[in-house]
């Protein structure tokens, strides 16, 4: 009987995964990571629900305290990024350094298992020709989470299972109800765990970054208004600027050094290209020449056609076929060949 460690957040997706694998005959062990204090599916409430699911299924449940890891890799990472005038994406960072890496290490060292399973909507395929594990989009495109999983290494993909990759979300809830799981009708998490825990991203950041008044200016440096901290703004933002103008204005730049928020009309908020750092090539080896792909620059955006040009030091340049609105430094750019994730990285600041 193969032993699988299931990462349990206390939500319906991971609960269904535990039940599916348990009824398929796997030796299931539940594992919940204690990320932080407070409410939210990854925290106190989630741990209680995860423990109850394991009791229902009659499987062991382990809780691992990695609050220090979460503080360093996510909280400090977010605060540092926002204070520097970028908008960090914590989820891909969290998946690699806080969740999958520590879970697989704990499973191997303490539970005698080389496999972990999670409730992510994605698929993994081993390509015998290339000798690489490939990350593929989920069948349920509305739930596809590959955008947040691009940074997983070949080792982590080899040790991971995504049983919901070929399941519609509605089917997941049906499965949970079929096995009488108490999480079957649990509301879905809609925000980042830190937002759920603090009420809003602004409230979270205000715990770490003091208000600092500065100027809101246009591209020519003309002062149009005042702000109370560049960390409260993000590229592409339109609402909450407090400026009356003849046409809609958007945030097009954040100058943390000068403590300035720069705004402009929609045409000035578009870019024909961007550089991407900390690149992880997922389903293919790093190419030596430019490739064509479809890129997502935010979770809910459609993939748009681009040319990806490899650079030195794990970087690429992405040239869009058509200029794109609101390319945000700190967010992820993930490029695909159809349903296959080719690679991804973090959008660099525009100079």
C-alpha cells in the first residue's frame, strides 16, 4: 500500500483529496502547516477542520509549526516589496518555499513517504522523451492554479500529486458530500490568507509600514494630489486616487525613493515588453534562442501571444505582440504552450 501525505488546509478541496486517495486504497496521512495565528483556512479554523476530516477518515493527522518560515518567506517578503514600490505575489513563493518544499521534506524524514498530495487544480505529466515532469493546466479552466505553481522544481513535481486536476469544482463538492465530509459546503476562500486574517491588504501592511505622506504626480512631475504611503498603491490602480480629472487616471509608476505615486491615462499604463527575473523553466529545459508562447501576467488574465527571449542570470525579456495594460513589477509572468507551463518568473521594475 503506497503511503501519501495529504496537505490539509481545512478546505473542501484538500478534504476531498484525502477522501479520494483513502478510498482508492492509499495509506493516507494528513499534514497541516501552521502558518500563522488567526482566522482563515490555513490557520486556527483550518487546523480544527483538518483534524476533524482525518478523524472522520480514520487516518493520522500531523501539524507542523512553520510560522517562522512563513514570517521570513512571506510576511517579510511582502513588506519589503511593498515598501520598495513593487506589488509582490506571495502565492507562488509560498507554494515553493513554505508549502511543497517543507511538506515533502517532512514526509520523507518523518513519515516514510516520498509523495505529497494537495487540493490544487493542476496536472502533472512525466515526459519520457524529455525526461522532465510537465506542469499542465487543470481540466477546470475556471479553477486552474498553474499560474501559482510555476516555481515548483522538477524534484517537487516528481514528489507531488494533484488528484483534482481532472475534476470540475462542482464534482469536488459532490465527492465531499458523498463521503459526508463536514467541509462539503464550506465557503471557498476568496482572498490571500493574510487578507483573510487581517481584513484587507491595507490593514496588514499598516501593521508593518507607517503612513508616509507624499505627492501624486503626472508623468511630467506636476503635482495632482497627495498620498499617505506608496505601499497603498499598485500599478494599474484607478480607484482611490482622490484626484478629479477630465479622463480616468491610473497608477503608472511608484517611486519609493522619492515617495511619489505617478499617474497617467490608460495609454501610458500600457507596455510593449517587460523583463522577468528569477525564472524557473518548468516543462522544458531553458532554451538557447527566443521562443513563441502565450503569457499570463496576472491570475485571471487570458494568455496573450509573446516572444520570450532568454537572457543571462535566470532572466528573460517578454515582447508582447500587442502592448499590455498594467504590467505590474513584483507579479508573476507565466508562459504556456497550450495547456503546458513552459516557465515563469517575477516581473522586474521598469527603469
